[in-house]
C-alpha cells in the first residue's frame, strides 16, 4: 500500500501491515494551510511498469500552483519523474487533488477553485474543474471541450471521486463554503454551478444528488464491492467535520 503525507512523503505499508521507516520519496512541496502532497494513484499496470501519479502544491515566485507528476518506483524508491499537467492554480485552501483512474483508463484530476470562486466558471482556467487526460498526459479526443483537459466545471473543492461498479457512473464529494456540501453525479461537459448556485440546479447548472447542511466536510469516497458488511454497491464516505463514516444508498 502506498500513501501520501501532506508534508511531501510517499510512504509504504508492506504485506505484513508494517509501515516502512524510509519513505519511497520526499517530494518538495509547499505545505501551507490545506496545500501540500495531496493525491496518489497507481498506474493500472503498476506491477509491470512500477508507475504512479501524484498531485502536489508548489511555489513559483510568490504564487501557489499544483501539478501532477508521473513517477517510476524501484525497490521502494522513486527513480524517475515526468510532468503530466502543470500550472493548476493553487492557494492556501481549495486545491482539490484526489486523483483517480477511471474505468475508461483515463486519469481524472479534480481541482479546487484556489479560493478564487469565479475561476470555476472560467473554461480557460484549470481551477474548479475535473480534468481528464490520457495516462501519458495527452488530451483525449472525446473530451467535451476541444483541445482542453476540462471534463466538467463549476466545482469548489472536490475531495473524493469514485465510480459505481455496476453502471460506471462517476460520483464526487465536494466541500461547500460553509455547509452546502455536495455529492454530485458527474456528466461530461456539465456545469455544477459554483459559485452561482449551491446544491440547487437550474437549466444551466446540475443539481447535487445529496446536499449536507450544516457541513460534514465529505472527504474520500468509494463504492463497496463486497457484501460482507451489508454495504455492497453503496457509497461509503469519510467526513472530516462530521468525524464519522457514512453509508449512502444511491
């Protein structure tokens, strides 16, 4: 098991359940507020190619940005890296970063609005979006906006992303400004409203399928693939402010 710590460390848990003392890597990140080393996902063929993706915050001059790197691992050490996508606006808060590889074998990169809400509605900005790229960083031909990595827009700060194992629909968890936390069903090319609307839908904006008010701060999400605990095909959500694990029957 590989996991990140926000100060820049990539750590490993071995098959006996022990955390190895030596990190796989110590990435130079900017850790302020909610920024830092945020997301990690292994390449689908990791056992053959030992590739993984990470999302992290860095400083360029006086500005904060986020980027996605493709790393190559050997013997629990990183031996090579390549930039997949760069110059994603960053800030002390609302950086997104929960990267995942979808059933279509594309890399999905939820980004935050970088504490500048109106960027979420600006198609020329990478902030407040879900980005979708091929595993080599190129733009898929079937993306909704030509020559753009943008897959959906109008997001504030996505914290979790998962796919329904039966119909492959994509769901995300998203922090609201103070309350109005959302679970959204993501459709290619759609606008999810931030900052113009919160939870509610209009002819221009998609409505959240769940809205939590007051805030629970939903974080990582996953669909249960086993029925051992009676949760099969339900959405399981961790909550930060709520401090509980929540089961949602979609």
